[in-house]
C-alpha cells in the first residue's frame, strides 16, 4: 500500500505543480530535501529578478503589492512574500519564501522554508526547514518538527531502506494538495506525496505515497 521507490521522490516527479516563484531554482535539485540548505541562496538569486510589483519594506524583506500583512506580524530578512495573507502574530524567522494565495496565520512560525502558491498554515503552526507544495494545508495546531532529539543526522525512511539527507535539520516535504490534520506532528524527515491526507492527532515519520490516507502507522488506505 505504501511502497515508495527513491525515483518517486525525485523533484521533477514529486512536484507536478511547480507553482512557485522559485521554480527555476527548485527544479535544479535532484531531490526536494536538497532545497532546504539552499533557501537563503535562492532568495538572494531571486531578488534582482523580482518584478516592479515587489517593494522592499525593510532591508532584505520584499513584499508583492496586494499582500495583506498584519501590523503585529514579525518578519526577519531575508524573505520574499508574494500576494498572500500574513495574519496576526505570525513570525517569519528569515529565509522564507511565501507564494501567492498563501496564508500564514495566527501565531504561526515559519523558518527556512518555502511555501508554494496556495499553501496554508493558518492556525498555530510551526514550519521549519521544510517545503510545502502547491495548496498544501496544515490543520490547526499541526507541527513540523525539524530536529531529532539527539541532534543526529536526519534520514528518510522508505519501505525497505533509509535515505541519508546529509542534514541535521530537516522538517517535512509536502507535495501538491497534501492535507495535514489538526494537532498532528510531522517528525524530522517526513515526506508526503501528492494528494495524501494525514489524520488529526497523528505522529508521523518517513515517506507516504501518493493519494493515501494515513490514519496511523498500521492503517494506511487508498484515498480514491
């Protein structure tokens, strides 16, 4: 039911909908977790190419006209925010790209992450060292854990093997239209393929295939 080959996780396969201002840089990576240490570099490569609809609201923070940013939001450079909503008490801790039509909500914290167009983290979420694909959605209080308790290197668990990411900080990679249930925790090295759902209050680790519903580690069913 959840057999995943390494080839399924190649960037060009994993993200069918490369709807992000960073697509030309992202597609250069072989696997999507290789994006994570390059986010700062990607931001600085994009800044000179931004259209006139973007303004530098403070040093290193570029915002597209029409974006709605609450006065109480805290935004640390470098950061690019497309036309989206950054709501009350949101905290963007630097090295963040927010796509168009996104929501970064009440008390949500984002750090070293890319949100593709339409991705939403609307209520009390933490997203660190992660990539959220097109229209990926984090339920209320869902958390992405980005570092193991022993601070060791992060591996991605497949059905019969493990992938060494080479990273000591990696949260989750979510593909297109992934739904994460309220109160769930995605442990370091979580990778979820397109159109899959994770139940509320789940603690998940490893890779989940396309079009599945993850209820718990023993119960993974087809969505369609």
